[in-house]
C-alpha cells in the first residue's frame, strides 16, 4: 500500500511538472520546437507621484497594474487576455478606480505572417494604442493627444486581421471589423473617449471598420490608419425620435492618423497627427444636449536622446526627451456648438527616462499645460480656480515583464 | 509638400526587392539552404517549412558567415517582419538586431538563434 501511494504521489508530481506554467525564459531557453501547449503569465504597471505647481498640492497613485495571461492551445491557436486595475482600488460607491479587461481574444495563426484575432482586441490606431507599456514611452503620462483624441487604450469586440507581406519587406497591414461607438456618451473636450464600449454590453448594431499600413524602412517606422464607424445603434423608433441616422454606419465617426518614428544611435524622434470628424455633430447635440464639435485635431512631436548610448559598455538607457503636443478640441464647431477654448490645450513636456535593466523604468518629467480661456456663456463649466497655465512635476516607476 | 512626401515613399516601396522565400525540407533535424539561394542583390532570405510555426530569417553577413533567426517575437510570439536594418514586431513595437538581440522593448529576451553549419555547398540550419 505504501509503495502504491509513493507511486501515485510520484505520478501526480510528474503530471504537475508537465502542467506547470512556463515563463517566457522556460519556453524559449529550452529550445523547444515541438511542444504544443504553454500558459504564460506576464504584466506591466506604473506608479507615480505628481505635484501641482500652481495649487501646491501633490498626489501619489498606482496608475495601473495589468496582468497578462496567455495560453497556447497548439501552434495555430492561442488565447490572450489582459486584466487591468487602475488606481489600485475599486470600492463600492467611491469614485475612481477601475477594473477592466484590456484584451480577451483568440488568435488564429493563418499563415507564417498573418493572424486573425477574434474577441476583445486593440485595433492598430496611433502609437500608444498597441505600444502602451510604461517602458516603451517617455513621460509618466501617456501622450495627451493619445488619451483624449485617440482614446488609448481603445479596445472593442470584433475581428482583426494582422499580417505582413514578403513582396515589400517591412510592410505590415491590419484590417478590423468591430462594434461601433455610442454618441450619447460623447463629452465636450473628451472627444469620442466616453463613447467606447470596451467590451461591456456593446451595442453591435453600429459597426466600425479600421485599417492600417505600417512600414519599417531603414531607421523609420511609418504608419497610417483610419477608422469609420457608426455611433447610433438605435431602433427605428428611437432613430426617428432622436433624428439620428441608425444602421451599421449611421451617425458616422471618421478617424484618421499618421505617425512616424525614427531611431538611430541613441537619437529618437516621434511625430503624430490625428483628426476626428463627426459629421452629424449638430444632430447629436440636439438629441443628447452634448456640445460635440464636427472636427477635432491634434498632433505631437517628441525628440529624445539616450545619453548612455555614447558608451558601448552598458545596456542601461538614460534618455532625455522633450515633447510638444497640441489638442484642438474645437477645430470646427457644429452650427449649434458652443466654443470652449478651455478644452484646447498645448503641452510642453520634458524629462528623463532611466532603464537600469530592460523591463524597469524610472521617470521624471515636468508638464506645462496651456489652455484657452473659459467661456462664461457655458453654464456650469466655469471654475473660479481655473488657470490657463498649469505646471506638474511627476516622478514614477514602471515595469513590464 | 505632402504630395512630394507620398511620392518619395511610393518610390521607396517600389525599389525594395521582395524578400526571397526559400521552401526547405527538414531532414535529420536540419534544413539545407544552398549558397545559390542568395543572389548578388540580397544578403538575406526567408526559410520556410510547414513543420515550423514561424519562418527563419537567414542572413549572410559581410564576413561570409551566416545567422539564422526565428521570426517570432520573444514578447508575445507574434510574427516578425524584417528589412535591411533589423527585425521588427508590428504588434507592440519590439525590434531586434541581426544577432537576435533586443534593440527596443517590450521584448526582454533575444529571439531564437539557430546553429548553422556549412556542408556540401549549403547552409545547414540545425533545428
């Protein structure tokens, strides 16, 4: 009996070892080419301290901690998921904090260089939307253009085809079909950000198509992308009542962007331009009492230099950077829109990013924000403490593994 | 200015030679690529076999040696694309040099490098 128990224990032990979670190091270092299953855990996160120079007040916050779990069913099919906690805590009834799924999709490898994502995934729009790990961008805050105009991290439910072509080395493409937006939630000064469903009870009567071309040539990474989708998945009755066009692409939103990145010998440059067109902004404002413009525009440019690239003896990275951003949230108003220049912002951001090892980053930056004046004709939006110029100093750490 | 810029990009695209894809057979856990697969116009090609989940980028270096790299990103196993300056992951922005070493995160680990041998006027990629 004792030997039977020992044998059973050994069998369970061996089975457990075979089913254990592999780290990326395990699966790669083992040089395995034939193992068909693996579960991977990874993640990223960031914490920061922020001091408001004008108000002389400071806050500290765990901006986000993300846990990634992926599972490879076989060489063709995998599962990817990311769950995010923002602001460290979600307590019933209290403002702030968020627990959300950033991704949850099945990936089908169609060919050696093309795959299909099905589920909640991130379309290729802008730079930060896919490349949002804290170790991959400068500054404690993600670029403001890519928070308030391109609403990263923007994920919806649908199908996405991603691939590259050997006919033009370095050329990648993506096409996506996802659920549309909800124009009822569009807010003045926040673009389309609040109209995203992000996988929760999405109204899929409105649909959207996205597409991108991404080209790596020499030291350049050049991308252009576009989005066209409906924002009113209404019944015919509601459509008539609210006087908004429904259907898959009714009350459409058109979105496009182009960006270029250049990296060479420690020097880096990023530039991005984006525009959002909401043709039926007047009708949306009439229906919901919003103050949505017809056109929103934004752009930014950043330069950086890794001081430690001058030394060949270290893999550490100490980058000094400077970035200028411009957000024109009132670029073209609808006939019933009211200008609110306090929502237009220019940002000057400067700082340093230090990576002592890959996967860990320490950041320090200063942000100078300049906005337009408040419009006293906008009831309920004037703030006696409002300042057209604000300064923030931030210090933070981030990681990804 | 924007018209000139687009014209320049199109010219660049049309002047890039397609990447040669060599379909090799696996024999005794090796794939054999003849020297003749390389032309005077290309110093790298893609090696493909249905038994492999990802392509292999075979590079002929200036010193005449060869490097074989798996075209799989070490971050989240997405396929890599290659041009004359390196290997790139379009999914999350990682980039690698021609030794497989990480140049840009979020990938933290180098990509897989296969051992190669020269035998019978061919490059033998050892799987």
